[in-house]
C-alpha cells in the first residue's frame, strides 16, 4: 500500500521560504507524477504543481514565480519550496501521486494523498 | 486558470439521489476526459471517488457515478447514506498540462 507523508516546519515567517518534503513508502517514486496541493483553512483545493520522477516539472501559473519542486529518487522523496510567503499562503499542504494518462503524460487525477500538514505564515 | 464552478451546497434525504455539477471550459472539462471527483470529510485528506469522468477506483461503492456533457461534468450519488455527508471537489486536466479544481460542494444528508 502506497503511503505519502509530508514533513516540514509548521510555522514560517512572512517573506521567508516555505519548505516541505514528501516521503513515499510502499512503492517506488519512479514512473509517476508527484504533486503538491494546498487548502487554505475553510477554503477549497489549489493545485501547486507536479514533478515527474525524471525531474521535469509543471507549475500553477499563479504561483510559478515562487515555486520550486524537486525530487530525490534515492530517498523516494520530493520537495516543495515556496518563496516570499505571506499570510495568504497559510494552508494545509498535501502531497499526492498522479498516474500517467493513457495517452502519455500526466492524468490530472490523484489516487494517493498524504495526510496533509498545516503551515502557518506569521511573525 | 479559473476554478471550475460547483454549487456551494446540495442536500438530500437518506435513500435519495443527488447530482453535483462542475462547469469549466473547452480548455479543461470540455476538452479532455480527465475529470475527477474527490470526497473530503472534515480534517481528512481528499479521497478519489471518480477518475477519467466515470471510472471508479477499487473500493468506491457503485452508488457513485460520473458523467460529462460538453463543458459540464456531474457526480451522482444514489441511495444517499449518512456517511456520504462531506465536501466534494471536482478537478480537470487543462490544455496547459496543469490541474484546476472546483470550489467545492458541501453535501448535507438530511
């Protein structure tokens, strides 16, 4: 059974960089797309971006200038960095697995999710 | 990219059927058969209920079904049960190879 676990600081100061890691267990990180998704308190889901195990990435245009997603296949982990954070970046951050589509490429749906981690941006 | 449009809330009595709509554009919902639906209970991670418009993952009851017509996708839950009360989100692959979610719908089982 594939499991995903987010880890990282729960409190980040404004203007600093938010950093989270997702550890994948019960399966290989290879041959899948891996996404970060966030949910502000009481609000809906927002896709942040994905990384393919080979290292190719794609980001939400609204966050692209501040987001970096990287992968470490040797550790079965992938990571998120979000720079210049503000209070608007306060959210539960989820990591999730995205299968290939039948045509090749990402599929846009997520079959395994981490439990989520709350990151609060505050001084 | 703009969020997909979902009703804020729907409700139904046990045993009844409800349908939640999800409206996008030809660049997302209407252009691809990569619409998915998620159920989220309070304090929990979303759970995949439907993928590629109408496919159910193993373990999801067949009371849950999905469909699409033009730029609008729909999730139907038949034989409503108390445990179906949750938030439901649709999502779609887009022409930019990104993903866009709907704003979410709160389902109340009366």
